[in-house]
C-alpha cells in the first residue's frame, strides 16, 4: 500500500483531495437520491408503488448510523479511543458523513408525511417496521442518557458502544430493501418507485467503496479499508439490491410497465395506481 501511495504522489495526485472529493460525490449522490421519490409522490399526489416499510426501516437505519457518525466526529474522547486502538489510521468519519445521515433522516420524515397527505393511495399500515423504529428510539435514548452519567458508564468503551449501534444499521439494511422488492414483485411493475433514486443510490455506493480504498492507501494499510465496517457493508448491500431493482425494471417488468402506462391513459388513473389482475385480494397482504 505504501508503494501505491508513493506512486500516486510521484504522479502528482493529491490523495487527500481525491479522498475528500469521492466522499462528497457519494454524499451528494446518496443525499439527492431521495428527491426523485419525493418529487414523484408530489407530482402524482400518490404514494402507490412505494413501500412504507422500506421507508421506516430506512429512517431507523439513518438514526443509528447518525449516532455513530456524530459521536466519532464530534467527541474527542471517542476519537482518542479510535486512534489508540488503530495506530496510524485516520478518523473514518468526515463532515459529509454527518451531513448525509442527518439530512437523510429529515428528508425521509418529509416523505413519511406524504403517506398521510396522500393516504387515499395507501391502505396497509406498517406494523413490524413501526415497532422496530419505536424500540430503536427508546434504546438509543437510554444509551445517550447513559453517556452523560458518571461512575460505571465512564469506564465503558464508547467507541465499541457506537460501533455496535451502527451494526444495527447493517442488519436493517440487509432487510430494508425487501419490502420494496416484494412490492414490485406483487404489483409486477416498478411504476410508483423512482428509478432515478435507485441510480443515484447505486452510484453513491460505488464512490463510497472508492473512498474506503483511498483511506487504506493513505494510511498504508489495506486492512484500514474495514475501519468503517458500517460504511463498507452499506455500500455492498446497496449495490446488490439496486441491481435487483435494475433487473425488475429493465427485464422482468419492462413490458408490464409499458402496458400499465397505456392503461393509465385509458382509465384516467395514475400509472402507479393501475393494479394488475390477481386471483385474490390476498396477494397484497403484507406488501406495504
């Protein structure tokens, strides 16, 4: 890794600038990835085709990742613990990480409000995902209170505590896309789900990987790629699921999307509200 860094510097490449640049590119990509869906819901005055379970689990994940980012970026004691455990490493959290998680949580709250505004197009109340969100908020509130307590709590390794909190985001990310994949499958279409958001999500994950590689090159240790395990895992999972969305949109349901667009003109319904024929209404159970 040292040779890679030396070659880069010899060729005039500023690795620190490149690292910062890739960080902001993935931050901007992931940040604006929510706006196509927000805009689509607003223009169509409908949330049909977008899974509220996916949305709520997304919010819960950003809450957990945000606590980790804020703690590691703003608290000197936790930064010192990290540098002590990882000599020669650099803090794997930048301003863009803090901005991204905070903004993402807020913009998803706005999208959540659309489910109330356009509730006529939404019929299935989320149960499991809502419980996950409520329980998570309670747990993290207790943890934040504990951080401010004295005595035994001061002896805890808060870097590890924050890391464990961020790992819950990895677990949520493993399953949060499934409701949207299932919804697309049940409706046999991706209409109502903004693919522009998926494109941006995918590109953000790729640049996220690139920044982690640059972290390792700068520090001279390939193992430093995994210092921000949550970021690496999120990027990998994000790429896999977006590839699934691409297959659904461009291969599996391409013809059906076109048929539903034509049907929407004839029925005066929104494309996302044209429901395909099913043998039973039970086909929709649990997909929202």
